[in-house]
């Protein structure tokens, strides 16, 4: 199932995360301070997920624009 | 023919076929149900047929409340609400008042709610306009008004411009004009144009709105009050009916009113609220719990979850290029399949693949608009939705190929533009395989068809041998009036290897009156409208045979293994004709004996069976003279004969006439018009005069003329009977009478008798006396033979309107 970035962004954060879990692949997960940062790959793009571990709120579920970011995360 | 039974019989056929095919009237195997899986015929499937859009039926709070209500009040409280209701009702009413901010009445079901509302709120002086696709339960309640002769009509689906026209026409005669619609239509999931309706209600004081928002409840609006009230205030001229058996998840219904007085009146006088049982404790308990949830913020997150799934479903349907009929924001989706056989095939395939979807079929939709209907709930995962749609996209081409239907056929059946990728002829594969064994021949005139070949197939079967058709073509072309100009098409499908015909027929395309088979009083009221608009309620019909032929119009060689393929080729040809002639209906007619296999085959291809008027046939002509004929009659018929026929015989001179003068033709035609205008039981257009002149000069026909010498006056022609005489049978097709003498000299009965004598004199085997006047025809020895037709209607708006007219006298001539 192929989703474009634009199609992915039609959905709210909760749905985006569900789509990532059901159709995507978790490629990286790191706990930084009180945030869980995850990177998923779905279709042909990557998505950054920031979840606040205090209140479990999703702070960000956005496609990665700059692929250099992935290098940064992997070195953390 | 009884119009009401036709609908029931057709529904019976369709549903029974679905049951036989194992896709309708199913039972789950589960002892318990959780989530969105059910087990059918031993197979666990994902259920995409549920209307419980929020999945609340499994919510622990509703279940506990339901159980508690049983513990507290028992399994039922068996008293009419006119007497006593349990306390839970009051609680629930208060909660609904908070949800809707308007007075409400709770009813056991939406159907009973409509039956309570409509007779109480709508008076005989009102006009009622129902949307063509309004839910059947609303239509059922409207039928209750038939005895009060309320003005009822059907409006084409969602046509607000037509509604406004009707309002302007009706407002001077009716204080209130009710428009009945659904908030969300239950088959295609599209919505009523509520904003426009509100504007119309503001503009026209007479317009009131009655809307069934069953599929909108819970999933839209503040406190889940529905799609109609989503972001809108309650209009003071609106009544809202909504269901608690879908998104609300408890069963029951609630009716909502603009003021307390209206609510009070329905609560007090509504039939089901007096005589039907109430909602029982278990449902009431669950409903109180559900209503409480609706009054919290939690309902909005549930709505959001559902919206996201609806959005995702729309996206997936686009991605997988499925022919969705109406893109919308409801949780109901309809993927077109065109014909019932494709619908059955797909539902079966989806079941085998692990998904249960609904079959959208007649009577919920027109026969040629069959499809797969599915619903999305909050319980579906995104994977389940994607996989189901992907499976559907994989299976649909296979089903189409198997059934010989293309994507283009689907889009055309639903009057949608065909996407470019579907313009490639997907039928090519099946056509090629058919072409290797079969070839279709299409002619536009009988003069192009070899006479010998045609008469081998059709001589003796009716009036449509080669000569008979040549006469028809000459009579029904190049006339002034459009109804007297027919298109003729001759189609023969032959086996390539042997050249043998497998299927053959001729078709005429002509303007028919849509009320042709309706009761005479319906036709009478429509004829009043036709004084101003002669083509009111008419449409073009492609019929096997013609309005002037009777008999087995369709030749099929069922010994050939290719007969079904040949019929498919015939359907392809007829469908092309339907496009080019812009015909609304296709009729295959005059079947006397139909085997189950053939009947099933026609239904699968989108035809429904309809009885035609019974055919009167005299099969026994073994007597040799008048006395022997008399002796062959029953005791009653003999008495009738002596009193009504023999007594007047000597007043008549009977003979056949050829080459009549123009004056004679004029007179014969006027006699025919007498008969035509007197009887509306089979309401057709008047035949052209040219036909009578043609018949009089044709060797395959004769005109029997009865002249009367009455009261020593000169002989006058009082009856003519034009009959087809080629072949084994004597077939009277047209009769003309002078009714001035009918009472005194029993002209019609004499004519019938003389027809019998003439048939015997010519050595015929049978007399085919056609439809109508069965009682009279029985007296000359006729027996009734049931006759059937199979029809396919593209746009059933007129048929629906006639159905309403059948039930409630309209006031067209007001």
C-alpha cells in the first residue's frame, strides 16, 4: 500500500501513528529526556514521531524533510 | 395484472436467488461476538456490514447498564406507553432533550416512529413529496395515508430545482407541503442537500421537512445529534427521525420536534405509541448509558476516530481504482457492480477471502445498479480496511470477466464518466472466446433477412413471420407522430462452425405509455395530464416483438452448449441499441413456460420477471359447424350464447373484405378508436390509420366485417376484426366496434362468435384471442394462459411514481 506524504498528512497525529504501526516499519527509537523519538519508514519516506512520556501526548508525527536528520538521530 | 404483487414477486425472486447462492439470510456461527469479526459457514470473516459505526455495542458501560436494567426491571415491561412506562423512559427522554435541545419522543423502531409521526402530522389537505431514494420505512408510513386521498408524489433524487418547481405549483392548493428525505441515504451513503432545504423552507412558508437521519446519529454533530443538525440549528418547520440502532448501538428510535405541542400530539395520538410494545428494559438501560456518553467529550474523539477511517477508506478506494458510486463523508460505501450476477459473484468472492460485505440489490437499488455495499466502523483497523479494499480490487476484475461485464458497463449503468484506464475494453477476452464459436448478425430491416431463414425460426409462432414484419415495417415508419415510428432491429446469433442459429429475435423500439399495464383509473388520471402534454409519463422501450405482435418472440436453441454465451451476445447488442436509442427499458416478452435455469440466468443479468395480462386461447376447434360449436360449450356458455348471440345472428351480414375504399378505411378506423378510447386496461398509443389499409391488402391478414341491419335501416358496418391468418392459428389483433348498437344487438359478442366460425372455416388449430375481456372470451371456449415478460429499467422514477399512484389517488386533475 503506497501513501504519498501529502496523503499521509491528511490524517491527525493519532491516525498517522496507527498508520505507521500498521503499514510502516520502525527503524529507530530513542528516549531523550522525557521524549520518545521514533523514526518510521512508510512507503518511500520517513516519519519522525515525538511522544511526551509524561502525558503520552503525541507532539510530532511529521514526514522527515531533511534526510540528514536521520544521521543525527542514529549518532545520538 | 396486479401491480402490487409484481413488486413482491420480484423481491421474492431476487432474495430467494441470493439465499440459494448462500449470500443472504445467513446466520453467524459464533456463540459470542467481540469486535468486528463474525463466523459465517465456519469461516471467520471481518464484518464490513455493520451499521454500529462507533462500535458501542461492545462498550462495557452499555452492557453493564443493560444487564442492570434487566436485574431491576425484568426482561420486559409489557404495557402500552399510553398507560405506563418504566422510569428509565423518563431518564432517557431528559437525556435526549439535552442532546437535541428539542422535544423528543422515543419509539421502539424508526419504522414505528414514522408510522406514529406521518399520519398524525400530515393532514389530507397537505401535499407530500418523497425523495425517490427515501428509506423504505418512510414509504411504508406514507402508504398509510392512501385512504385519506392525500396528494403524494415522488421527486427525483436530490433535485432541489424540481422541488422548488413543485412547491410553486402546489402552494396555492396546499397549506403544507412536506418533503420527505434521508439525512444520509442508506445505500450509496450520499446526503440530502440540507443547506438548500433550509433555504427553501425559509423562502416558502408552505414547505416543511421530514427527515430520517438514522445513519447520521452519533457520528456527526454536537452530542452526536446527527448529520442534519451538524452545525445547524433545528429548523422550526422540520421534524427529525433518527435511529438508536446504528451508531447509538442500543436499538430503538427517537423522533425530534420543533415544539412541545407537536411532540405531545404524536405521543398522544401516534398509533404505535398506543398499541405497540415499548422499548424493553435491557435496551432502555443501554440507551441511558449511551446517551450519557453522547453528552461527554468522549463522543467527539469517537467521531474523530471514525472520520479518520472514513477518510482513509475514500483514499484507498481512489488508490485501488474501484468504481465508487458516491464519494461522501458518511460511513457507507457503494462499489458498483452493475448486474446482480456480478454482485452475487463478488459477495461470494469476498466471503471466501475473509470479508463480509453487503449486496446492494433490488429493491434497495434498481436492478442494473447492483453493487457491493460496505460500512466502516470505529472498530476497523486501517490494515483491515486497506486489505479489504485491495482484495476487492483484485477480485472485481475476475468477477467481471467471469460474468462478461466490463468496468465501462458499470460506470455507464451509474451514469458516471468512465475513467480513462477503464476505457480499454475489458470484455475483449470474453468476446474473443465467444467470437471463436459464435457470431452476431444484426439487421435493420426484415428485407435484409433471408425470408426462408427467418420463417424457419418464426413462421407459425405468431404474427411475425417475414411477411408480417414487412407489413409492420411499412405501417410503422415515416409517420407523422413519433409514437408511430418504430425502430426495427433483427438479431440472429449463429454458431460459426455450423451456421446454425442459437438465439434470434426481432426488437422494436418505440414510445410506450409507462402506465400501459397500470389499473384503468390510474391511466385515466394520467390521460388528463396528456391533454396538455401528450408525452407525459412515456418513455422509449426496446421490446422483443412489438405492441402489435404476440407469441414466442425469442428463439433459443437450448440444446446448444453455447446458448448462454449467445444470450450474452444478444444482451450486448440490446445494450448498444439502448444507448443509441436512449431507451429507458428493455422488455423480453411473451414467455409462457420458463424453466428455473433460464429465469435465474435472466435475473442474474439484471432482468426482473413481471406477469403480463393472461392470454386468451381457444385450443379446441374440433367441431365442424355452428351446432357442434354450440354443443361444445359449457352449460352456462350455452345459455349465454342463446340469449346474446344466436338471437341476433340474423341481423348481421358477415364477410371478409379486401381492397376497401378510403371511406371504408376511415369508418373502420373510427370503430377501432371507439374501442381504444373506451378501454384503458391496456393503455397504448393509437395505431396509425395506414396499418388498416396495409392489412386489408395483405394476404397474411384478413378483415372480418360485420354489417348490421337494424330496425329496417340500411346496413352499417358495426364491427371489424383484423386477424392474422398465415400459419396454423387464427390471430385477431385489432377490433373496432360501434357501441351505439352494442347494448341492443350485442355486437362484441357476435364478433367473437363470428371469429370462431371463421377460424374453423379456414381450418385453423387455435384462436389466439389476446389479452383482456377474459370473461367474454371464456364464453366462446377460451382458456387463460399466463404470460410473462422480463424487464430491465434504467431509470425507475416513473415506475416508482406509478407505484405511489397505485396506492394513493393523486389529484392530478385538481
